[in-house]
């Protein structure tokens, strides 16, 4: 059974492959890059769930193959949930993790503990070519450091310290991050749904 990972973010692909494999899914995962004819998808949704469904639906409809998508981001309490769905382009440059992180740190420079609370959020969506759709969400709560630390992961990982840990997400091993992450929680919840709907 084939399943397309409807993401062009290589970091997500790596994490999703590990998460879905550890959930025991017996599927043949294919990257979205295997379908270059599918146009880039405009993320016009107002929520992580809407955007994840949009990405999965577009791939499934265009290819006739079931697809899963991830829409995710960092929600900072003192910023009313921003960057949120704009996390990948907070600096104005889509996918420029360094610029996005530096701008956010500058915006929070004068904010001290205990006001630096935030969470990563992930919506995991499954879409079948017949129009069947499911979406589930996961979260990873923590606090934001004043300086980046660690070289693992991607995006805002070097500044988010998960609740209950003294390290940032970028200082965790991939297995440690997947065990507690927003993406791990969301896709482990979606795995049995994928198993059931793909038959
Ligand atoms: P696709 O839409 O192709 O999947 P994308 O990178 O554009 O790729 P999103 O729109 O979902 O994906 O944006 C996700 C952004 O949120 C990502 O660029 C990071 O800045 C941030 N993010 C998401 N998950 C993260 C994680 O596990 N660790 C750190 N930052 C994360
Ligand atoms: Na997005």
C-alpha cells in the first residue's frame, strides 16, 4: 500500500518516516517530490488543521494515491499564538529557519520568565482519493530560551525547552524528540486511522 508524504520539508520527511515506522505501519511511504507535476499548494487555511487537510487533499486528488500532510508551527502565548500558521515565513522568507528564529528572539528580547511560555503544534491529516479525510492534532508545551542551543532538529528547536526537561529540542536525540513532540503525538494518533482506512 502506497502513502504519499505531502511535504517538501526534508526535516519533516525524516521525522515522519521514523514516527510512522515506530508505529508499525506497513505502508510504502513516497515523498511528494516523486510527483513534481503537482503544483505548489497555497496554504490559505486559517488553522493548522485546514492547511494540513488542504495539502493532503491536493496530493491525493492529483495523484489518486492516499496522502498524509503535516502543518505545524510555534505558538507563543505572549504573542497571542504567533507565529502560529506563519511559522515557516515569519521573517518574510519561507523556510529560512535562521532568519525566522532570529526575528522571533528579537521580538521577545524584553520578555522574561515566566512569560516565555509557548508550544509547538502539529496537525496531521490523511486524505484518500475518494474524498475521505481525517485530521488530528498534537502539542509540545515548553518555554523559550533567550539564546539558541543545540544542533539537532530544525526550525525553532534550538529555542524551545520542553516542560520537564533542561535541554532544548535541538539537544534531544531524534528518538527523544519524536517520543514527546507535537508531530509524534499527532502521527501516532493518526497511525491506527491510516491502518484502518487503507485496509
Ligand atoms: P510543507 O508545507 O511542505 O510541509 P513547511 O516547512 O512549509 O513544509 P509548515 O508550513 O507546516 O511546513 O511550517 C512549519 C514551520 O514551523 C517550520 O518551518 C518550522 O519553522 C516550524 N516547526 C514545525 N515543526 C517544528 C519542529 O518540530 N521543530 C521546530 N520548528 C518546527
Ligand atoms: Na503552514
